C-alpha cells in the first residue's frame, strides 16, 4: 500500500500532485500507482474539472474547499454550474464536460510560466503545473505578469508523465498580446479574483445572462433567428482578433466563422448533465460590459 506523504505545493494542480507522487512512489508505472490508491485517471487534461477520476483525486486529500479553490480550475467553472467549493456543493462527478475542445482558438494544453519554473526548481528542486496557469483562455501568469507558455509539442495529457522541467522547447500562448487581447485578459483577472472573494456573485453570471436575453420566450424557429441576430451584433462588437483567439472557426481562411455562441448556450444543449466551457458565458458577459454597459459581476 502506497502512503502519500507529499502534500501539494502552493497552487499545484491536483493532477500535477498526482504525477509527482507517482514519481516518488517507486511504482512500476503510473497505472499501477493509481490502482494502489484506488483511482483510475488516464485523462489528465488541463481543462478537465468534472468526472469520477477528478473527484476521486480530490477525495484523497483533506480540506475539499481549500483544494478546489487553490489546486484546481474549478472555481471558474462555477460560472457554468454554480457554486462548487462549499461543503454541500455537488460532487465534481455530478457533471460532464461537453466535447468542445476542438472549437477553441486558444491553446488548451498544459501551460507554465518560465519565472515560476525557475522559482519552483530553486525552492523545491522540482517544477510542477500551477492551477492558475490552466484557466481557459488565460495567457498571462498573474503572479509575475509574464506570458504563459505551452510546449512546442503540446502536452495535452500529463498521463504521459511530463512536468514543466521535462519540456525542452516552449512557445508563447498568445505571441501577439494586443490591447484587445489584454482587455480580455484583464476581464478574466477580475472574474478569477472574484472567484476567490465572492463566489455567489460568480455563480450569478449565467442566471443574469439568461434573464437578460430571455430567449425562452420565443418559439423554436424565432429563438434561432433571435440567436442569429444576437450573434451578429456580438461579432461586430468583439472584433475578429479576439474572436479568432477564443474560437477556432473565426480563423478559417475559406469562410466566415460559424460559431454561434448564443445558439450553443441557449439551444444546442444535448447532455442533461453537460457543462459548457465558461469561456462561452464569459465572452457574452464581456460583450455586455463593453457594448451594453451592463456588468453582470456587479
């Protein structure tokens, strides 16, 4: 029986903690190590929050609220599902991710900050994946205000046994951080800060958006036309550069982007427990702020 004595380092993602403990365990392989601690986690993705493997990893450690707040990206996903960090909050395996990673323009692999890597190596003798670097569409280390990096051969799944120190060549997540992208980044920073200080306000973003647009008052065909009109206005206000960074469809050379954020949120929802990436809701919230002067965070 393996005894897990190593606690997570500051802001270490729980999957990174799991990988480091495997390295220290002497187990024959990662799968064997996991079986000895009664979990089965082969999909160790940066944007993975929901599912039995994630919940099982959380339960191994003490103080669930502290773990979810400081060692996962789950706080931001509260935009999509409501509060998760309280004692009576739903378990993380109560929800299911939608199959939508291929829709995003921004990189979704594991990210790191060069300054953090150097500090971690000096302090702990090992580097690790920081939870704060994995928030979807974030491209800045908010601690050092430096660009986040991804491996030239992207690390999609750390089940492949990769820590930041094992990566030889890095590339910038957002090589051209224009004022438009910086504006988006500042908004995300505001949201993430409130995730730690005012969870109830974060959990109200989605209900406020739904109430504002009141899409359900329309019949199905009218609802589709309404979403098309909203999306056109949304596209004009957000601009191509930000849309291309957020959603892959807008980078296609042969046609205009086909992503309709409003249809995705209000019409095309097929899984009862399926959860949309918070980037969709936050993009709409950001549009309301810059175009309609409506701040759903207030």
